[in-house]
């Protein structure tokens, strides 16, 4: 599974976002495919952070740690940038 494709789907497919996030988390936390500890840490950190994405604005008001779409996209973009830096450093 190409995790980067899945992350881009999460960013752009709003109607399936919650399901895609759960799929991503399940893949990361249950994956033995990621053998690079640095990559696993980056993906695991994002999977954890995605627990705090809440699409409903009223529900986000219940806890200051919840965030919406803007932060979701920001978190994913930052992760993709980290992955790109690692890829470039290994070339």
C-alpha cells in the first residue's frame, strides 16, 4: 500500500475522510511492512494525531485538542514533507 496516496485521499475525499483515516491508522498500527524505524515513527505520529481530527465544528468545541480540516491538511502536508526529505537524503 502506498501510504502517500492514502494520505492524499484523506486530504481530498471529504465524504470518505473518517473511513480513510481509520484505514490509514489500522494499516500503520498493524503494519509490519514498514521496516525503517524513522518512517514508522513519522507515520505512527500522524496516525496518533489523526485521532484529534473532528469534522463537526460543535464537537470540536468540546476539547481544545480537537482540530478541523485546515489542521488536518496541515498535518498531512507536514508529514509528506518529512517523508520527502528522508527520501531525498537517502538518494
